[in-house]
C-alpha cells in the first residue's frame, strides 16, 4: 500500500516529511488538508491528530504524527532503500552523534527560524500584530547560533559526521522560508562552512521535489 501523507503542501512540517520520502525514493500520496477552512480542526482530523496540526502519516492504518517522529520512522523502516539518513542503531556512538545533531536543529535553529516566520508571516495572516522586537531577537540569536554550526562544519561535512542524516534535512523548510523573507544567514558566506553545507543540502533533488509539491 502506498503511504499516505496527510498535510498541506505549503506546510513546513509537511515538506520536512516529504523531503525524507523523496530522499528514500518512497512513493506516497499527498492528501491535502484545507487549513483555510479549518479542516485541520475538524473532529475527523482531531481524532487522528489531537493537536489539530499537520502532517500525519498513514501507513496502511498505522497513524503517526509529528514530522520528526515520522521522519525517523520512515528512515528506520526503509533503512535499506535510498539514502540511509540515520546511522546503524547498533553503533551506539554514531547514533548518539546523530541524536546530538538532531537536538542541535531542534534547540538551536528551529525556535529562532520558525519564530521569525511566525512574527513576519503567520501572525499577520491571522490578523495579529507582529513584534519587531521579537523579530530582531530571533534574528540576532539565530545569527549567533551559526557560529556553533560553523565550528562543527569546519571539522566534518554534515552535522552528525561525514554522511548526511535526517538532522541536516530537518533544517530545510524553515531555512528556505527565512531565506525568502530576506534573511541570508545561511547563504551569505559569513560562515563559509555553513554556506557550503546549506548549498549542499538545499540543492538535493529530494528538497527540490518536496518544496514545490510536498
């Protein structure tokens, strides 16, 4: 049975999962949820996703939500297909390095990149006044965090080592989003190894496919 990805093509989290599916060469069906009419808050959707969010993965009746959890599930289930994206779980040190890299994205990148997007795009979309002070705080903090990225990436090709993992791909949706908003931290060359890394991951065919159609 073809995997079903229930989401919204413009959703950053839906694109995160779609990128992994593309990287693993896994056929999937995108089932669109119309967030403009509140379909993600409908009783039927809340039954599957109690927080009223997207995406959801339906694997022949097995329902899973939270984009990073879905990505790990896909990478483990289809480990021998496409790009591995995760280390061998029996290699404890390699797995720990992967989890460290994944934690870096979740703690040191996502809150600030997504915060910029929330203030500049999502709040105004819902008629909420954005905070210029918060925008500047998120942007300044993220720019400073990239020093740590530069340190890591000066010693290895990717965040968990010399092989690409989910931890790298997790950055793509919001990294591209803030780039479109005029924040060129990742492309500017101020941190050359960050720019080298970002150019690498953002040019992958998996992201090029997912960012256009999820």
